[in-house]
C-alpha cells in the first residue's frame, strides 16, 4: 500500500511539473508555477554578479535578489583580498574555498554599489588580472 501511494504521489508531481512547463505562467494572478523551478533574476545587476551572489535552487527562493546581493557584498568586505581573517566562512581554510574565492570576489565586485570598499575590490581584481597575465610562472 505504501509503495502504491508513493508511486501515486510521484505521478501527480510529474503530471503537475509537465503541465507547468507546457503552459504559460499565470503571473496576472500573482503566482508563477514555472518560477518555482528557476532562481530569480534581475536586470539591475550584471550576470556575473548574480552568478556569484545568488545561491543555487531552491535556496535562491528564500530571499530577494537585492538581499542576496547585499549579503554577498557584505561578505566580500571580509573574504576578498589578502587578509581573510575576518571571513566567517567555516571552509575558508580549505583548498576548494581558496580555488573559488577569487572568481566569486570578481563576480561580487561587478555588482556595483559605489561604496569605497567595492571600488577598492574592483580595482584590486583588475590589478590582479593585469599582473597575472603579464607574468607566467
């Protein structure tokens, strides 16, 4: 009986998902079923910014794009640059973190904001890119 009910639930989910992908979204009523399966986007930010600031699905639906960008910019002040001692990421000392943080910081720096720390971060990464292309080890 449990196996039959599990199959029925999966069948209903499959039918609803197929229907949602085949029909236009119902945004006029304030609900978009298709939107549940995609992370939000905004034309206000550079695509590189959104790739760095917005977490993967389904976590991306927990807050707005502006909230995620603000949080990423706040984290960048602590985690980007030479001194990362104030970075609160529990994985900051791992190789995976060190391999990805530069690209993440460049993406967050493209978010804009105009404050002095953001401008300094953009200048830092532009300088880093120009020096890394000039010297090959």
